[in-house]
């Protein structure tokens, strides 16, 4: 007869063990609130949002139009300041930074892919990609620049201006521009929103590769459950609040939550 093994002593988990170690957190927001307008016209764009974005993860932010997704991206990327709450990039709480330090942090640590691309029309693809570094007075790491350009498949198009590029190519320039300074974290606001599915898939593979091959951290707003399925995690916003979350999402699980949210929205409307 075998003696049952003595159970290992089980210590109650220390509270700290339940928190992600600071080094693993690329960005964090705590109790974020942001309103626009006043009086009758006041809009609560973010209403007490707390969220941790782990290093080396690809996160999707989803939610109905007007739920606060872009506002959240802008706050996280230090493009705008919240009314209340904290935004941490790595170990830095950006509310305490002055404008100069904030500009520096944005330049060094954060990449942003805008919903509207924001390329400079008079510059070539190459110049647009290198623009953040030029502004910072930094030279690109040639190997990394080559890696980014090849990954986005823009080698043949580097000399072209935005109006000489397809929508997919323009968006890939915008992604390359966000990646080229090797930021700690990249925010992308509907980067595939205006693309056909093939170009969209290229951009998604590119973002996925930035995470898998280069350990970057990417946060992407999307309306597309297929795009969300490229991510490690999906965070759902409604009316400026985090209402749900999914890990290792697949298209059907995302769709199910989207449907549930739409039903709930209609029921409360
Ligand atoms: N600059 C602004 N001025 C006034 N209202 C704004 C402004 N930006 C966003 N809003 C409002 O805040 C809410 C959230 O907007 P946004 O973050 O853009 O949502 P989403 O990206 O999810 O569509 C919306 O009701 C929007 O109309
Ligand atoms: Mg938006």
C-alpha cells in the first residue's frame, strides 16, 4: 500500500504575488476619468478605468462607437491628460512630468498609429518612417530599420510619397513609423479600419510579429473580431468603463461578447 504524499504546506498567497511585477507592466492606468463639455452637454468619455498592460502582450480594445476607446489610447500615450487618475508608462507616473519630460517620454517609450494615419504628404515613405527619430535628433539603428522595412514589405516603396501608395501601404508606413524607435509600447487606433482584409491581415501580422519576435507591447483598438483574434487579450469598453475581458480570444468568443454587449446596450437604451 502506498502512503499518500504529505500535502505541501500551503501558505496563503501574499497579496504581492497576485500583482504583476512592476517590470512586467508596460503601462497601467488607475481610476482614469475624462469628461468633455459641461452642464447638459457633458460626456463622460472615461469613467473610472483601471487597466494593466503587460510587457510583451498584444491587447485589443473593443467597444461600441463613443465608448471611450480613442480617449483611452490618447491618455495612455500621453497625448492628452485625464481629469482624474494615474497613467503609468513603465515606472513613470506621467501626471507628475512637466511638458519637456513628457515629450521626451513620448518620443522614447511610445509609438502611436493614428486612426487617420497622420503621414506627412510631402515626405517619402522612408522620411515618414524616420520622422520621429529625426525630430528627436536620433539616428536609426540600421539593422532595426532594415528589419522593420522588410517586415512591413516597404523596401520597394521607400521613395514614394503617401499619395503614391495604396491604403494598405500608407498604413504600413504608419506602423513602421511607430515601431522604428523601438518604443516600449505601441498604441494603434483602428489600424486596419480602412483597409481591405488582405492589407488588414498584413498589418495585423506585423503587429503580432512586433510582439512575438521583438518583445514589444502593442495595444490596438478594433471593431473586427477577426483582428481581435490576433491578440493575447481583449478588453471591452462600454460607456467609458471596462465591462469585460477575454484572454486568448478567438473570433466566436469575441463575437459572443459583442452581441451580449449590444443586447445589454439596447436593453438599457
Ligand atoms: N474632443 C472632444 N470633445 C467633446 N467630446 C469628445 C471629444 N473627444 C471625444 N468625445 C466624446 O467622448 C466619447 C468617447 O469618444 P471616443 O474616445 O472617441 O470613443 P471611441 O473611440 O470609442 O469611438 C464620445 O461620446 C465622444 O463624442
Ligand atoms: Mg475612436
